C-alpha cells in the first residue's frame, strides 16, 4: 500500500503537525488509519499495532506517551479550518451529526460542546479534539468475498458487518469496482448511494455514484433513472434506514450493505440487522475482523441460520411503490 492518502491528509493539518508527520518512517505512515488531535494532549497515530505517540522530532513510541508532541488549541483550530475549506460555519450540520468528510473520503470527527436547537444538536462549538480517519485504497479488498460467494449463476445479496475501522467501506468500494467491471461475468449496472461522501475514487466502468442522497431518496432515484442491477449502501445505522432498503428489494435489485457490529452476538442484537435478515433477500452476512486486520474476513454466516422470528414487514413494498409513483408524477 502506498502513502499517497497519508500525504494528502497532512495537507489538511496545521503546519506544525504536518511538519512533524511528514518525516515519519514510511512503514509508520503506511500502517496509520487514524490521527488523533486532542488539545493539550499528546499527538497520537493509531495503526495495526495500536497507539503510536509521535514526538516533535518525528520520533515515535508505542510504550510512552511522553514522546508525544503536545497538540495546541491553534493546531485544532487551524486543522478544523482547513478541513472545512476555511468555512467551519458552513459545515455545522455535518459536525453536529458527528463528522465532516473531505479529500478522498477521509473523515474528521469533531469533539466539543453541543449547541442545541430544542432537543436537537444543531452545532458544535469550542472544538477540543479531532479524530481524523484516513481513507485507504486496498486493491482486491473484495476478492475473497467474490471468490467464495459469487459465480456466473449466483449473485446473492450480502450484509458486510464489522467494528469501526474494520474496512467495511474499503471492501464496499472495491466490490463496486469489481462487479461493475466484469468480475462477475458481465458489467453489472451498479449504483452506490454515497450519503456521507465517503465512497469517492471508485473507478468501475459501469458504476454510478449518488452523492449526498439520503438512502431512501437515493434508492428511489436510482430505480427511476439508472435501472441498476446492484445497489450498494454503506452504514445502515437505524431501523428506519433498514426499512428504506427493504422497500426496494422486491424490484429485482440486489443490495450490498454494511453495518456496525463487533461480533456475531452483537450483530443479532441490532434492530437494523433484524429487519434486513428477516426480509429474506440477504443470503449471507460477512463479518470482518477488526481494525488491526482491515478488510479481512472473520466469518461468513448464512442468514437462514439466524433465528429472529417473524418480521412483519408487509407494508414496505407498498411504501416503495407509492414513493416511485409520487416522484414520477
């Protein structure tokens, strides 16, 4: 893996932090997937070996936080401004929801004081820390899934699950590239619903990307104008989002989706997972390992082996057809 994305990230950091990180050894840059900036705390990278404290002279230690260069308030403010294109105010809605996506799908999580509008968080002020997640391209990240589950005669719907930083988005991006670019015996018409601008860089020959669309509107739009064979959605995080996916399933489209789950036990507790599994349209769950093994498969589970009980989802197809009819009129 090259360090092009790490180098891109440093351009969004304060000049001081940028100059510290640019001289790190290539292997440290290569393994990093998070940069943590906390006001008056040590500068930390997280990689395949865990936390790495980075010193002023680009030294590093996994054992002693005293090596870490102390991040200042100015470092936080300068970095936040660069990430937001020097318009923090215009990104307040994204910050209130947790993070801002920038560059080639990198994510910056903002920590500060919540500003409320009624019972809803409307903004974040007094930013005290940033969690910057580095988007990584992993060629062939979906190879094992495609080899084990797909063939000329077989194209199942699947759920990709795993904890944060396990490589779910990376796998989905590579999956989109390959299935739209003749891997599965033909250029399948593929649509990616990229609600949070995290799926940039996909180069598949027959792939369309709907950026910024909420999942329900993106699915409807794809159905109306793009005639997809495959729709890919990242991070199904709530029962309502799962319902929107289920609403489009009986239209002959295969869905490939991801959701957060630390383990098989954690997965079966998720309401969104229950809805998706009970639809009967997802044949497999691919459980990824962890942040130390991004993109690697821990286990493949057949959904018919998961016991949930009755789903009671009879109204979803009507919802979807009504939405299509209303949007076309």
